[in-house]
C-alpha cells in the first residue's frame, strides 16, 4: 500500500510504503503507542538532548555521511523513526531509504523528496535492494541482545560487499551516568537501565560479521535527566570543547559512534 505523506497531514516529502508485518514483541513494541513520534521529536527541541544534537552529534554525523556519500550511492536508515538521521543522509546520498516497524513514528516523519520510507521489519522481511551504507542510531542500546543480533544480521544482508554501518550507543556504561545507571540497575532491577561499553558492542559487531573502522566518543557533560535544561543547553558545547582540549579519555563520554565495514 502506497501512502503519500500528505495523507497524514502537513508537508512531508517522499513516500511511505506499508508492508504487512508479523506481530511485534519486546523492544519492537516500544514506539508503537499513539503519539510516540511527537513525544520523540520533543526530546530534541530543548534541554540537554537538543544541545547535544545541534552542537555536537549532528556535525559529527554530517561529517561522517559526507565522507561516505555521493549522488550515485544508496543509504538505508535502519529504525529511522521520525527521520532525524534520514534527513541528514538525504543531503549526501542520491538514494535514501528509511525503515521502521512503527507506523506511529513514521507518520511524524518529515523527509525530502529523495527519501522512501517503509513500515517493515527487515529482520523478518528483506527489501529487494542492497545499500552502500546503513545508519542505525538510538537502537542498539535498548534492543534485547537477540534483537540486536537479528538487526545486525539483517543489516549485513542489506549491505553491498564492503558496505559500511554507521551507528551509535547513547549510554556508555563507563561514563559517570553509565556507572550510576548500573548501580541503580543493581539496586532496583525491576526498572532496567540499559548501558553498553564500546568493548561489549565491538564484540557483538565482530561476531555478526563487521570489522570496526573507527570510533568517536562524545557527550562528556553528564546528563542530569530532566534537571537544569537551560543550564545544560549552555554548557554542553563548551564542556565538550574543554574535554577534547584536555584529551579526556573517551570512556568517560556518554555516547559513541562506531563505523564498521561488512566482512
């Protein structure tokens, strides 16, 4: 079924194709609720997350995608949600495809005309095409280990030979907030707080057929939850600059980007 974005209201480029999918479970269900897309987008409108995205994360991702892109190259944005990363990819690639299992998230996606979005679970139903690059942001941290591996295998299948995966982990277990989260997870196991180290994630990538090319740590200012949003907006960039100038170890940063190649 082909649905023009204007069918959802508002101006949205591209097109959305809805494929019949098997029933979802676990983390696949986490963004299916009504209003999930709107709630997700608001995360990046103000406060710590907004400043980190605008001042630190977005420039890093743009630089990486610029170096990998080209008008004759194709990129797949896995778990694209409302299109935050998809929009960046569209600036540097000729063919851009986004996939997500949540139609609720995709309904809020605002993307350019050179983007096609599919409501599909590619761990169960493969697309017909393969890609030069796959991006996957804010997915692997919270996915169950089995889903994490299923996703990596699906991404591996959808990459050309020597294709590249660009992804991130947004709560490094060795960062100050990561350590606090692990302590809270131990004290209150009924409320899981997911963390991953670069070493843990690198091991999974290697086991699923990827060779790590580079990593980049960022987000040195500890995230204080919902507290002090305006102060965080002011401090994120200068704090990052100071930490990089002083060569603060990357294991203290809260986030990291991993670039890996299909073996």
